[in-house]
């Protein structure tokens, strides 16, 4: 989740757990690189799921206000498409990468 790097005082425990997973991915990538096994971290942004069902109105307003430059919710199919691309195994020399699937939510801007 993008929460690994985006602080949220109301969800500090959630953010910490995601940051911990990020470090685990980096360590796995180092451990498995010699075996040509790629390890990647997918960081979903605001994705329409059962988990976000209770905050739809809140995030609709934030998305309309420009929080997500793509101006839409992410869908499970967006995550699935990225997983399928990774599973195809054509990334060769890449490992340990963070892949944000968030409609540019996490891109720093002025």
C-alpha cells in the first residue's frame, strides 16, 4: 500500500505494518537474486474494495479534489493486470522494485 510511505496519524499502525513489508521485500530480493527470483512490491492506492466501501463518499470527494491525478478510483482489475504482467516473468534483471498502482497518487508534486 502507498501507506508504507504516506503518513496518516489515524492509521499509524497500518502505515507501520506496510513499511515493514517494504523492508521485507528488499531483504527477500537480496536473498533470492542469486537464484534469479524476482521479488516486487505492489503498492495499491485508493482501490474500490470491501475495505473501502465505508469511505466511498470521503474518497469520491478527495479524488474529485485532485488527490488522485488519474481522477478515478482504482479497481481490482488494475491490480490484477499488474500481477499478470509480473507473473509473465519477462522482467529479467529487475528485482526489489516498488510498483505503485495508484493513478499517480504517490507522485510528489508542487
